């Protein structure tokens, strides 16, 4: 069986060799244009667009008509480092690269949501609206740990059509969804599918884990990044972010295999509000590397020195079974739970160590900018 891989692409940034995670933004090592597959909306025999639900919900066309004025095309020019040793090599000079993604109008002040990797390293950003008008944009702030960014345009209020955010905690397997974006430089491409699963963990650009991602089979491709994954009400359930794929285009880019991931809207809203307020987004930090998911808890494989975990006395081999009395049954549970706390808070871990149960208090630190693994 061919294994699936995820690649982290770059828009004007460097990626360490060995990281394999396809984040769906457009990327290039030089001035490059991207191309896309278009999905045609299925129709009934009567010519009416197929409904997203048997219960008479909005049709795909109705969702597109309602939401598309609030979806923008984002063109980014960034500075990259060239190398004689190829895309992932070191050294060399610098050159400009161009990339493309999508975004969601968040408010009538001109704030637009997108993925951090879409605007990473940007030296200029341009936002194109559905009616063809374009405006230069500035990056308000980014959070690599959640892959969320906010850009701002000075556009007339009449151009700004915010799309409401859904409560991503309400997402359930089988719920219909619609994606709108700019895959392979085709703005306003609309695809449809379902929520394939919830509570997935994906890798952020700085190598931390983003919990509670929404998995979908709606076709998303390079250029869809930052665009909305919409629910049956036309509200933003998440921002499209990554795909798992074993398919590549003629230019070597990953393409949809029906396994895509979106950053949940609840995470997006929390981070975006902090960025717009001018705050630096901070995440709680324990300082452990965790083993792969296993039954019965989250097993610690490594305790990093000089971290809250080492200060508290956590040890390699410990299995965390609860945090503040709430059961932890897997690595994903642990990561998602820690993400709900803030730096400086003290939590109580229930830990199994060599057959004995211990209660260990940990004062959470602030997550460093980068980590090789774990969290």
C-alpha cells in the first residue's frame, strides 16, 4: 500500500528537511503560477442544485451565493532563499516568489482571516474581491502555532461582506460542507462534501500540533488555504489548511485525495480576536514529547530539560490519565486539553508511573516559538 504524506509548502520561508506535511497554500521557489481542478456542482434532473441535506437545507448554489462575496483571493509576494542544492537546500541568494491563497472577510473594518502559511514571509499582499476590485493589504498579525493570520484592507464598507463563524464544536461526522477558494489560481472555485471526522490533530508550520481539526472529503488543493469550509447554513466551520495526499500534479504539487483538514472556527476566532486587539498570542506549554496514541492515556516519551514538566518532576514513561480530574485517553486528548489553558496556570496531572498513581502539579509555561516535536 502506498503511504500518504503531508508536505509543508513555503510561501517565502524555509522548511527543515524531513518535515512532511502538505499545507494547502500556493507555494513556489521562484515566480510561479498555480493551477487547479474545478468541481462542477451536481444538479437534479429538474435543473435545481442538489440540496446539501435531505432535510431541505440550503443548496450548494445558495451557500455560494450567500458566502462568496465574503471570500477573497490573496496574492502574496515574499522573499525566499535560493540554493544550488534545490528547494530544501541551504545557502544561496535570495529571490522573490509569488503565492496565492484565499481568505474570509471577518468584519466591516477590513479585517480578513487566512492561514499563517499563506502570508508567511510576505513583503507585499494584495486582496482581490469577487467583483474584481483589488486592494493592497497589510498583515495585522500571525500565529504559526495555529496557522492563523489576519490581514487588513482599507476598502469601502460596501466591499466588505463578513461571513458569520459557526460553532465548530457542533460539527459532526456526515454534516454537509462547502469549500470556496482559489485552487491553482482559479478564484471562487466551489466544491462540496461532508465532515469526514472531527477532533483530528494536524501539524502547524512551527511543528506544534493543532488540535480539533475538521477532516473533510470536499476537494481542496493548493490555493484553497485560508478559504472557508462552510456548513449547511453558509457559516464558516473552519479555514481550509492541509491535505493528506498521494497524488501530485505535473509540477510536483500535492492534489486532493479526498482527505483535507480545516482549522476549527472556534480556534480561528479566538486567535483572530487577539491579533486584531494587538496582542501576542501565547499558548500554554508543558515541555514533553509524547508517544503515539495508545489506549489508556498520553504516554510521555521525553521530558525536555528546563521546562515546566522537568520542574514538576514528570518522567519519561509516565502516562497521563487525567488533567484537573478530566479523563485523558490519548495523546490527542492531552494536546487538546492543554490548549484550553493559558501560560501561568497550574494544572494537576493524574499520572501512572510503574503501576502507581501520582498527582503532579505543573505550572504551565509559555510555548517557545519552535519545537522539533511534542509539546
